[in-house]
């Protein structure tokens, strides 16, 4: 039986490219790190960026670091609808067909094309753990949420990297749909192993 996997409900956020960071915050601005995240080398800044879609409403998003090659905005389905942004359900990093938006920061704006996605649930796992659990990068698995009421999350994308810590990441809408709150754990479905 596989060991329990911590579940993290990840709020919507933005990863910026270095060029977009400069456009939004100005040359020479270094973000102020607020907190380290569970994945090694990743962190949240105190800075936020306001995002706009087709509608007048805006939404402040926390900036995560370090810089990415391409800017990526991760929203929930509810937020995308409220902003008037058409965003696909996608694996983090896959911006094929991603939605467009306008980003506003203290130093300027960016009209961003193909940056907005709704992240699919994904399982971070190190290469060592992936081998032990017989998991392959990019494959989809099912996980059972541990608790009083049995629930299963299907089509969870496996993401393997040497620095990853074993975590299941889901967005807040998915957590609400399944009434998931507090400290949560999941287990890889036995039919997989």
C-alpha cells in the first residue's frame, strides 16, 4: 500500500517571465519573498499583479517565483468566468490554446497572449519516488482522498522532477466541489500499482 500523499489546495497565482516582471514592476525591481513553498526552490512574493479579461472586473494574483521562461496565469473556472477569460484545463506549463488577458502592475501593463490556464490536478513526485511508485512523467493516475467519505480524483497528471516533494495539487474550485478542507491526504489507487 502506498504511503499517504499530502494534498495542497493551491490558490490562483501568476508566474512571470523576467521581461514581463520588468514591464510590470520596473527595471531593477527585485521581488520580496514572502514565504517558501512546499516545492524546493519555489516561493511566493509579497507582490501582486492585477489581471483583467473581457469584463471590467479585475483580480489580484500573488506572484510566484522564480522567473519562468513564459508568463503563466493559473485561475479557477469560477475566476475565469468572472473575468471573461476563456481558459483551457491544462497541465502546468502547457500553454497550447491558453487564454489571453491584460496584466497591470505598479510600473506598467502587459497585454499577454496565450498565458491563462485552469490547472489540472497534478501529482508532484521526485524521480526516486516515481520509480518506487511505478509512476511516469505525464501519465494520468487516480487518487483516493482519505477521509470519512470515500472520494476519488481521476485524471491526475504525474509530474516528475528530481527536486519535487510528494504532493497532490488541486485548485480551490475542485476542493469546493469535493468539500475538501483542512489537512488532507490522498493515496494512489491500488489498481495502478
